[in-house]
């Protein structure tokens, strides 16, 4: 299983960025997909998750209303659209996959991790 994250970069506060995760080696449409992030000196934390159909999504309170997770099962890809970015959003963003529910992923259930992509928000 490979989860290849891309799209990170440097953006000014208030700006937008979209990160992508291309999956291979798994039956993508069967998996809950999500994003976590880890800032320097902090633990990895949940950001967002979407069920196999994309019909149900969960978000961390800190990103609700600013971030949107979406997926395309035909392209084996999940995206995280990040708007109104803040310096505290600076972190390495990791793609995640699990066969359990999006709620379970929000509580930490992850079978596969991607390699991470750096997002830096300058003030």
C-alpha cells in the first residue's frame, strides 16, 4: 500500500492550499480516508476524514469551516482543501487510510499512513 501525499508548500496567512493523496495497492473505494497533521514538538492530530462514498465527513474543531476533504474513487485520490490558513496550521500533513468508520479514524484508527507533505503558513 502506498499513499503519496503532495501539494504542500509555503503560503501566507489567509491564503489557500490544496494537498492531495494518491493511493495505490488497496481497494480505495472500500477505505475511509483522512488527514492528520503534526506540528514541531507536538503530537500528530486528526484533521479530517471521509467515508468510502464521501457522503460523511468529520473535521477537527480547529479546521471546521475552513478545510474541506473530498475524494474521487475513480482516481484513487483524496484531497484536503485548506482555506483561511493560519500560522497554527503549519505542520506536516499525513494522508491516512482505514477500513473502519470515519468516526473511528477521528478517534485514531489508522491502518496505513502516507509519507507526509509540509505546509507552512507565514504570518
